[in-house]
C-alpha cells in the first residue's frame, strides 16, 4: 500500500470561535507530521491534509473531540509521495467564497439525492439541472443536459442565478432545481443560495460527482467526459480511474493530449489558454523554476519554488 494518506473533509457548522481554534490545531497537526491546508470560518471547516496514516487519524480524532465536529465525514486517497510541503491553517470569512451571507448551508441547504437516484431526478424534463463549477471544469466533463453558467469563479454564481432565464421564467413560477459539483461543498452553498431566494424544490448530488463516478456503473451513467480534480490526478473518470488530462503549471488549467500538441504549449511555462497573458519575462522565470525543479529531482531532493 502507498505510504501517504490524504484526507479531504468539510462541514458547514457555526464556529463563532474559529479564530481561537487556529493555533492549537496548527500545533497539533505539526506534532503529527501532517501537511496540507485547513480553512476555518464562522460557517465551518474545509480541508485537505496528508501524511502517514496514524498522523492523519490523530488529527481527525482531534477535530472530532469538538462536539460540533463529532460527525465530521472525510474521503481518503493514497499516494506514493507526500502531496504537500507545508501545513497551513487559514482564517477566512467563508470556507467556500460566495459572498452572500444569507446563503447559510447549516440552515438552508437543499435536499440530498443519493447517486443511485440522481439519474431519475435529472431525467425529469421539469427539473433545471445546473453545474455549479467553473467553466474550465465543466469544459472537460458534465452531466447530460446540465446548464453551464460559464463562471470563472464560484463567487460569480449569484449574478448568473439572478440573470438566468431558466431560473426566472416569464411565468414567475420558480422551477425544481438540481445542482451538482465535484465533492459536495459548492452544492451545499449554491442550494442554500437558491433557498434563500424562495426556491422550494432544490436538490443536490450527495457526495458530488466523485461519489457518482465511484458508485454508478458506466453503462448506467449520464456523465459525459472527465471530472477535474484539484490534485495531481488532474481528472478522473468512472471508477475514479485517472484520466488523460495534464495540467498547465502556469495557469492551472487542464490540458488534453491534443492541447499539449499546440505550439503554444510548453510544459511548466504556458498553454493555449494562458500563453498570451504572460510576458516573456514571466515565461523565462517559469523555465528557470522548471530547471531548478529538475536539478533538485535529479539530486533526490525536494524543491519548493514560489513566485
């Protein structure tokens, strides 16, 4: 078995004392040799951490000692190398930024729909199905018939909701809505947004796309393409098999094998999406960082390059 365990977790719960949690939590993570990122906000916690299994388990147990986090759920993945170089605990206004205070998932989140029941819901012609992810995520895969808001960040979703003709039909009657995202956190916030605006029938995919791809057989699936993930896998398909996409290290956009054949693609430097937005000096700096990384790798050393 691979030696490093990654745990991803989040929970929307009132944490008015979130600032006081930071220092002891960071100290405990460091004592267990754990690396990664934990976000704390008045609305809850959001995190991905990694390390040796006993250390990850210790941190999860530490968090669950707080009665408010006693039922904290997490997802696990294994890797042969440490996925993070540092441990950070950050204080934020929101654990996922939307900018709408009244969209409170701990009070207004929509109704969970299990992956096994998702196909029936989104096949209903009276249901408006919305992909809440960013446009570059939607670009490599989504559910059949889902609307793409074409947003560059999650914080742009409220404006799209306000302007969407699908959500604001001439009849004035609010439709039944099904929303989905990668792992569930954006779904909870987006369904709370709609419910705060008077939508009554709002549903979201429990466990997100990842749980659907893990549990629904390909022959029964309504998913098309790949699912972008925010780790070294870049994309996954059914059964969570690693996809064929790479990642542009300059702009963090997914690049297909065909994209990598573009004359504008240079590994670690640019891709067709970002080539025109960076200067020659920035490209030269990226090439130097790549060179230093290669030298460190050849020496068997870890190298952390930051701009």
